[in-house]
C-alpha cells in the first residue's frame, strides 16, 4: 500500500486539520468528537442542515459545509458511520429555534446512530427531523443497508435543502422539499478498480483486469453483476438504461445530470462519459437543464464513475442555482 499518510489510525484526524487550515473562512473543526461546522454557526432564524457518514468519500460531507449547503458534517472513520455523540454535538452547535434537518444515507450504522442522536436532541427540546437518501438503483439490499443505498443523490439533496434553509424556509418546508428530491433522484455506479482502506492495507475486493463491477457501492459493496470491460459508449448506455427505466424518466422530462468520479477516474474520461450521456438523453427527449461533473462523492482512489439523474421543476432549478459557498461547491457569490 502506497498512500500519502503517516499512520492509518490518524488519517481522518490529520485530514480534518488540513481541511480547517485550508478553509478557515468557511468552516471550523471541533476535534473531540470530530465535527465540521459552518464558521458562522449557529445562524439565527435558520433551519440547520446536518449530514455525515464515513470518511473516504471526500469532498462529501465536510467539503459541503458552508453558506447555502450544510451547517455541519459529522465524519466517521474511513467507511465507518459517525458515533451518536458526534452527531449530537453537531446538532447542539448549529441548531436554534428553527430546528434541524438530518440528511442520512441509507446505511445501517448511519441510520442507527443518527436516529439515536435525534432522540437525544429531542430530549433537549430541539426540533430535529430526519430524511433518508436511498437513490442507488443497483440493489434492493446489501450488507450495509436495509434497502437502496444513499449515494450521488446525497450531494444534490444537500445543495437543494441547504438553499431552501438559507432563504428562510421553515423546517416543514425544507423537509417536504427534501422528500421531493429523494422521490425523484436515481443513481448507478460502476467500478474499474477497488479502493484500499488505509487500516486494511489491501484492496477491498478482487476485480479482474478486464472486468467491471456494475452497480458498485461507494464502500466497494458488490453490484448487480460483473461484466466484461466495454467501450464508453456501451457502458454509459447500459448505465442510463438502468436509470431511465427505474423511476421512470420520460420524453419531455427536465433533469439534472450528475456525472461523478469515484476518486481515481481522470476528468478526461469523466467528461467523455458525460458527453455520451448528454447525447443519449437528448435522443430520448430528456432535457438536461443542469449538470454537475467531477469527483464529489468518492470512494478513496477507486477508478469508476456514477451517474445520477434528478427530475427537475422550476422550484428545484431555482434552489440548485441559488448561491453556495463551500470548499468543494461554490457559485453565485
């Protein structure tokens, strides 16, 4: 294993120190328990938006803390859910009379620990709601989840819910918008190589030189099937066919297309794939009105990509376009 680290046991701690040093104008990091908090939190009169999960998926979630997105992110160890006390600390640091919305990816540890924290916060008279993201169409169940996993749609949800909270929506309104996004977003991912978790020191799974894992999870969980490597045209068409038929998406739909690197895929390949996806969607009469391309929800150094489609309306477009100022996503400011 060759990685730019000192000790596998301190990777997350040292990374968070670097995040805080690089973006002190946007966020601060509380070390024990580890929480990434918006620099000006708590913001009076505003619903707090809080998310989190295992590290190794950067910039998710800490890179999305800031104006117009998250008020706090709770990082666990690599590929490991954060503890309830850390989630509770994030709630305490950011939540006022307007309450908080917890955005939880559908993994068993995340569900249990965020639920426990919400119950503890409720005992302290905080109004805390939770929504669960399960946009991964690859599986109905896995060793990590009860139902579909939360993947690329999480990024889009954090942006849209964050924008709604920033403009002053109530907790009821922000929660309703979040559920609308969850109902209308779908994702599928593929892997060309496996990631290596620092404390494990070896790849998470074995994949042949000419094999692709179709429907991979962001922790290296198995997908729908293992297929022979194929040209980008065929692979993107296979991914889109699975996505379009699931919701389903139809002629005339307006969508946001998110083409995401799993961490090790160069942008030259990612833009190539994105161009193919735009062309294939246009051929079906599906209108790509907004797009996002880049490594925004990764799996360490895994080579691979995911495609996410979100069905849009005028309100969701306005919220997507609203100003955002975070380490990893910023426009309109």
